[in-house]
């Protein structure tokens, strides 16, 4: 599979007209406009007939040929280019790289295949792919619950071998992020609710989920202690937490520390609010599984109580009256009263709460106020330029905008006008490449990061499928 993915990487570059000059990517658009940039069927890393049928069906509902082209390229990108599936020890095993980095993130891998979940009952191979990713994530969590990214080869040594503490073999990166563990819960719970299949809840899964809960409890740091720290030498300050890699001081108030954000940048204050709200939902989902499937009411009750504790702490310490917007969520807090107001247009983020969580896990009124703030120039990371406008963050530098943030803005909008505006922004800023990028410069969409970012691609496809199912008239009007 590794050689196949290498071919796909080269093939994607050739198809899009990419040439390598002095180690940099120089781009030129294909002569034939709107020619599919998907690998040929025999070169795809995974083929789903039902997904391919969905692409054909949705394209028929799109009037704009450019939008139909970008959708066809993006929606299957995870399946086309990032999957390594096999049977290991008699069980399905699925390893999904993030794209241009040959490693698997717990967060990204779940998010990358999430848009295909509605199709699993119609495709037995796709169902096995989900089973395999659940099994693989269990292996990863048991190897190191604090790691965020892993290799397929659990003996492989990372390029970050000078990180402290040194990552164990098989660990690509050891940045502690609450959402990494929450995404593993989301995947298993979502698969179970969609299929009713409980076979994935085996002894290893049970062991991993108990470790998830234990790790989250530890990172409440109620006794002031944590075994976790992270030091990377000669690296950008955003990946070097303060105070010998442990992060800034916190007052233990029931919230959970996350030393890194979903962008893999270091947090300013360790209590990252959208990730804590994600944990609230994940703990409730674990409670349901242990109560109804695992027949362990004691553990279920512990998860419920933990969830309630974190939720109450969020409501007490993270909601603040803003000068211009009323009550809004802070992005990060420390329990002492210090708060950071902004967002990072990854998931979980504040703007993504309506997309990610059930309605009972956040305040709708506070969310709407927060959303209004985030999409304003009072947000220090909201930018507008010649190329476009939207949310950014420190990850790729100032004046950069995340297409993922624009996608999530559309996903969480109730305004047809705003949704259409977002889709047009995305069409105007992919730089004729036919794929989403991680970021682009607000004044020049040709200055972008990551030409192969499967999560952003598939998320864009999820948005278009959502519009096809819920607001088909919008696809006809763009």
C-alpha cells in the first residue's frame, strides 16, 4: 500500500500539472478544463460503489460545472488516496494517512471517513473499513494515549526523535490534544448507532476506552500533577509549551487540560473549551455504550458524572459577557479568570459546535453570539483581503485563511445567502487546483499550504452532499 500511495502522490501532482522546481511546488493548471483529477479506479486505495454512485447523483444536481468538478475531486479523496486496509490477526485493520504526511492522526482519520458513514449499510467493504479504523485506533491509544499521530509500522522511528520525552516506536508525534481521544469515541459510537453492530466493542476496545477515561481524568490535574510534557527543540514557539513543556498554570476547576489545539499548535491557556465540550459529549456516548452494550453500569455512571462535571465547569468558567456581543464562549481559559477569545478553524472549534455536537452540549444563544463575534473583525484571526475572507490562526502565519473554516461556516449557517457566499468563496480560492487547501493568503490564493489535505477535501464534499439533501435549490443557483 505504501508504494501505491507514493504513486498516487506523484499521479495527483502530474494530473494537476505540478512540477518540482528547486524543492518547491510550481503549479500550472491542466489544459483540459474540469477533467477529473481522481486516480484511475485501479490506482485508488479504496473503491466504494455506493460513494461513486452518490458522486454521479449529486453532480446531476449541480449547475455550476466548476463546482461539480471540485466536488467530484474532493468528496472521494480520502478513499481514493489515503487508505491502507488489510486483515491483521483475523480482524479488519484500516490505516488512513492525512494526505501529504505519511502518518495517521486519530482526529483526522475519523473526520476523513465520517462523511461516508451514512453509506456503510449499503457497502459491506465500506463497513469493514470503519471496523478496521476502530480497531487501528484502539491499537494507537493502547500504545500511547497522549500521542496524536501514528505510523502504520509500529516499529518505525519518527523524524521527531529529539522530542522530549522521546516518542516510542510507531509514534509520529506526541502532542496531547483532548480531541484525539474524543474522535476515537465518536467513530465507534457513530458506527454503532448507524449499524447496530457491537462486534467492535471487544476486550481491546474496552481496555482502550478505560484508558481514555483515565487519561482525561488525569488531565483535570486536580492534584496539580500530570505525567505529560512536550519539548521540541529548534521549532516554532507554537509547538513549545511553556514551563518545561507542561503548559501554563491552571486552577483545577473540573476542566480538562489540552496542551495542544486541533491545529497541533500549542494552546495559550490549557483549558481548551471546544475540546472540553467535545469531551462532555464523548463521555456521555461512552456511558450509553457501557450501559446498553457492555452491561457495566458502574463505569457508565462514572462517565456520566464526569461529563456533567466538565459541562458545569464550562458553563461557569468559559462563558463571559462580551462588550459588544453579549455572552460568548472563550476559546481557552485557565480557571484563574484569564480567558483567550478567538478560535482555530479546525474541528473541534467554537464555530464547529453546531456541526460537531448534539444540541444539549452547548447553549444555542451563547453559540450564536460567539459565532457573530468569530465572524467579525473583533476576532484577531479574522481576515479579509483581495482573495477572500474568513477565519485563520497562528498555524500558517498571519493573514492566512482556512478553507475548512469557510466550510464550517457554511455547515453551521441557517442563512441561504451566507451558505452561497461561502461556497463561492471556496470556488474562488482553490486556485484552479480542484482541491481544498489547508490555508491560503488573504490577498493571493496561489500562496497556499498543503496541496494534499484529505480532511479538508472530504469535508467540502460533505458540505455539498448536505446541500444536495437539504437545500438542493442552492446547488442549482450557484
